[in-house]
């Protein structure tokens, strides 16, 4: 549209041909299957497509790089467990298209930066190492050895190992993650920020301190034996489509589903299971029984209100609602918490939540005689200032009901990236546990650094301040995924060297340090052959199952290296070929890495044997068994006042969410099919009532701006979309709106960017 002013190159506009229709009232079904087949075949061709799809999520096949939702333990459909968006993730990686030196000699980084993310992503796979010299406009090819020598010499020239930052995204396998953290710690730093810092860090913090383990407690089987499932701040129809099958089956078994979300997401309303022929032919499973359309960030108030009602009902009718045996035997802090709840003004809490008190009362009565409850949540809870305390309030509910540590009940933080949980288990953590460092010290005979490293937000600030000078990323798209795009771009540009180990081109290859390197790696769909032997890797899903993943396709280029080999070659360049750690031997045979993991990380006994069993093995999980590894050996109730982010008059609270056509910063297409928004991503979802009070028209173009700690941020040219969303709340897509997330607007304790509660004003442009 000619009236658009182009935003900064870090954040360009999309072609605007907005096409709006009514939001859908159900998810998946045959249309999703057709959608996915179209995507994969267009990118890969029939032969590659068929090869990869028949192996997807099969035992001994490829772990889907889409999300971390588990595969069923016991059964598989003949077509495999796949979903529309998993297939899109596969198509993105298994594409036939590739980028070579000619592409980079033809297109300058300035030119590529002027394209939108969709266009950049569609250019294909990276195929050879590339170098961007200081002041240069074009990447040029360079041999692998020179790339490693360059990184090694820069690393060695730093005054302090803590001047280097080593980021990880969540697709990295257990084997690569273990070797990577070993390399980084042997180099001398714990600067291992990862995507978790922006994702489920708040869940990890809340769960570790209350139930003694930073992961969820349920297995998939628990879904089939539960009475009530809460789905809070999560959009599974788009982001974890295979979860819908589990919800539908739970429902068939009698479970009640309660959704808590400011938006009526299609996938939570109803579902046509593409794995079931009966639903393809007709008929769909309705899912949610009670939809609580909470205001953005109202969840802490909602759950506090619900919990006070439960205590009130139990006081009037003792023993009807609370599990007193569980509370007295297994928990701490109930007295203080129940006293706090009795002092709460429930009407005020309901108002803060934006839900009628009567509706919350209905839920409380429904829970009265139920004892098996599962609480699922994702980014709608984790990316707020009060995220950790909100999740603790959800845990309080489970503790009041004795709903943890038994079948059909427990915590279910639904993870994002397919191996983000495994990467943490392997030690990708800026605050490593002492146990891990001691194990590394004795197994590999060196002194790992003990002081904590930078998380994502701290790393950006350190680069901005010139305290960190070298940035290396194992996957991901740091520039676009992180908050405050302009500030982060300045931070990256302030480094001497930035290195991206990647499969696909993205904006982090264009906004770089003074010098930059692209190191292209194998993806999960590709065969990984080392020393003439085919290797497999392993991953951990959202429910703590560790299993193998083996690629099937020939690599898109002979020049690609596996992530494991890249780390071992880099380690050799830094530490020399006679280093005490046998880097190359480990890369020659991944069994040796798994042996080392077994020696250093609890729960991996007989790793090589058990990972070869079909379906893999479960890691130990105390909370699952009702054993709480907290200092008191009890589960802890948390008593915290409500602290809800609120916008003052003239302002809105904004959440940045995913559309149906993206995987994080990878844009598969410009449509958000279930929400009825097509061909444009720079949109603002806003209620008709708020539009009327601001005098805004449908499809009017506006700017969004805010001011935080004296700094003004602006994101231009967003189109108004009337939507069913609570008053005072608006929604935009991630990553387009990340320019508006202030670097110091973070969750307490977890330091996660508060990218779901951004205060903004809407300015007609
Ligand atoms: N296809 C696809 N799959 C993915 C991803 C992807 O981008 N595409 N990303 C992966 C990753 S890394 C992750 S972390 C997950 C993300 O999975 P989700 O957490 O489902 O992703 P978001 O789009 O961020 O959605 C957040 C949901 O929370 C709601 N919400 C926002 N604010 C609030 C709030 O204050 N309270 C409540 N109750 N709800 C709120 C939004 O309306 C939305 O429905 O998905 C993973 N899977
Ligand atoms: N405003 C806002 N910001 C957010 C969020 C939000 O909801 N709102 N969500 C946050 C969340 S939950 C997350 S997890 C982060 C995601 O942050 P990241 O994980 O950093 O981002 P991705 O977009 O998943 O990274 C995509 C890139 O990874 C590379 N890649 C893909 N597969 C592989 C592989 O197998 N190996 C290697 N080495 N590289 C590979 C490709 O080059 C691709 O371009 O973003 C966060 N940022
Ligand atoms: Mo995530």
C-alpha cells in the first residue's frame, strides 16, 4: 500500500492485501491434511516428500522438528503421527531449494534485508560456509578450516572467556547439546543463553521451587485417565496440533476441558481428527466445555479467585473439596496460604481477571468432587512480569486438590521446540547445577567455571555495553526472536564476530557483528554419516521421554557438517588435536558421546542400550510419583499478592502471538487460517467496542507506540482487524511486533521477556 512508510530494515513490511473472514470454530480435518500435503510436496517434490513423511514420528524414524508434544507410547497410525504444522516444518527443512555462493554474490545483505521474512525463508537451505568481511556487502565462500581457525583465533584473543556468548535454539540434539556445553565450559564460561530463557523459563522456576522439578509431571497416558483438563494460555490447534487428538480421546473417556484464553481459538473449540476416518467423513469432536475468556495477564487473579472459592466451599462443607490427607502429608505452607485466600476480595479478583464471578463459581463447584486434574499451559502464562507467581498459583490449585503424583493428574507445561527440554537436561544452562559441573570436572579432568553466565536478556545487554564481543549461535534466529529488535540489532552490530550455525537463511545472518560467519549444518531429516557409519541422535520430548531420531534424506549439500562435527572441529581448532577430551573420536561415533552423557547426567543409565529400544525411555521424575525434591521434601504452597499488569486509560495491553503459518521466526505463509486473517501479518486484533471508542475503522492503518523508562518505541503500519478479544486487550504477531518489547520489561525471577503484556498506544497513521 503506497501510504505505508517502510519500517526499519530489521523489521520490514509485508505485502498488504489483507483478506478477512469469520474465525473458524473447529480445527484440522481433511482441509488440514490437504494443506500439509500441498506444502510438503511443493517444497520437496513427491519422492523426497513421501520418503520423509513415512518416517515421521515412527519408532526409529525422524523426530518431528515441529514441536515437543510426545508420540503415543503404545500405538501408531499407519500414516504416522503427523500434523499439518509438523509437515510444514519438515517441508521447510527438506526443501530441494538451496543457496550457494552465487546467491550471495548476486544479492547484497542490504538487498536481502529489504525482503520480508517469508521471502527470505523460501530461498532454501544454506549449503556452504560463508564469510562477511568487515565493511563488506556480500558474503563470500570460505573453507571450513579457515572458518574454524578464524573463530578459534578470535576466541583466544578475548581478554576473558566471559566476553563470548554461546546461544542455543531448541532443535539441537542431546548429543550436540552435550558436546557444545562441554566445549563452552572448557573454554571457560557459562554464557549459554538459550531459547528457553524466552519460553518456559518461568515454568522451570515456578515448578522447581514448588514441586522440586522444573519439568512437567504428566505422561500422555494421564490424559486418558483424568477428570478435568485446563488448557491455559495455549493455542494447540496451531502450535501443538497432535495434542488435540489427546484432548479428544480424554473427552471420549469423560474428561471435562476448561480453556483459559483471551481468544476463542478454533483448535480449542472443536476438532476433526485427521487420523480418524470417521471424522474425515463427517462429524467432529467438540473440545472445550467451559471457555474462560480471561483478559490478558488476568490469570493470577483468576486462579487466586478459584482457589479461594475452593477453600470457601470446603470450609462450609468440610472434606468436600480439598484433599486434606495430601495437604497434610505432602505439602508445606497451607495454613498461611488458606488464611491469605480467606482475606481475598473475590469480586475484585474476578474483575481483574475479566471473568464473571458466577462463571468462576461454576468452575469451583465443578471441581468440588474431582481429584484428577491436569493443568496444561504455554506462552500465555510464561511471558508476563508476574509469570512465575501466576504458574505458582496454578500449582496451588493442583496442591489443594491433591492432583499431582498420581495417575490422571499433574502439571503439563507444553514445551515449544522439539528438543528444548533435552537441551536443558544436557546442561545448556547459564546457571548450571553444581552436580553437573562436578561431574564434568571429574569425567573430563578440567575446572569448569562456577559463576553464572548470561541469559538471553543479559547477553543482549552485555553485547550492547561492549562487555561481550563474540556471539555464536547454535541454531535459532536471535535477532528476530529476542525483544527490542532495534536495541538487539545494535547489540549484535557491536560485536567483533557473529557466527550462526544454521540450516536456513534468516535475519540474524543479515544483522551481524563487524565480521560474520554462516556455518551450514545438517537438519534432522538428513542422513548423518560420520566415519562411514550412519549415526542417529536423540531428543527428549515434553513429557521426559528420550528417544532416537534418524534422518533419511541425502544431505542437500556435500559440504554440510553435522552440529556434532562442527563443535568437535571447532574444539580442535581451539584446544589443539592432542586435547584430553577426544573431540573427534566422539564425533566419529555418537555412542561415545552418549557414554559420556551417561557418566555425567542422572537418569541416562545404559543410555546406548535403552535409546535403541523402540519408543525410548522415560527419565526419572519425582513429582510424577509424588516425591518432591524441594529442600523441605514437600510440595510448597506459594502465598503471593496479585500483581497484574494493567494499561491506563488510552493504552492497551498487547500480546504477541503466533499465526497458523509460522514456526517462531520462520514464516511459512501469510495466512492465519483459523483466525480468518489472510495475506497480511502486520495486523492488530482489537474489540469492536475499543475500535468504536477510538473511532477506528476496520482495516484502518495505525502505528503502535509505547514509552518505557523514558525510551519511546514505535512499530508502524499495522492494519486494524476487529476481533472477539477482551476490552483493553490487543494482539499482534511475533516477530513483527518485537520492536515494541522493551529490553527491561521482563518476568520477575525468570527474566523472560514479557512479550505477552506489552503496554502500547494506538496512533492512527
Ligand atoms: N506451528 C507452530 N508450532 C509451534 C511453534 C510455532 O511457532 N508454530 N512454536 C513452538 C514454540 S517454541 C512454542 S514455545 C510453542 C508456543 O505455543 P503457544 O504458547 O500456544 O503459542 P502462542 O502463539 O505464543 O500462544 C499463546 C496463546 O496464549 C494466549 N494468551 C496470550 N496471553 C495470554 C494471557 O495473558 N492469558 C492466557 N490465559 N492466555 C494468553 C494467546 O491467545 C494464544 O492462544 O509452540 C511450539 N510449536
Ligand atoms: N514477541 C515474542 N517473542 C518471542 C516469542 C513470543 O511468543 N513473542 N516466543 C519466544 C519463544 S517461545 C521462543 S522458543 C523463541 C524462538 O527463538 P529461536 O529458537 O532463536 O528462533 P527460531 O525462529 O525457532 O529459529 C529458526 C532458525 O533456526 C535455524 N534452524 C532450524 N533448524 C535447525 C537445526 O536443526 N539446526 C540448526 N543449527 N539450526 C536450525 C534456521 O536457520 C531457522 O532460521 O522466540 C521467542 N520470542
Ligand atoms: Mo518456545
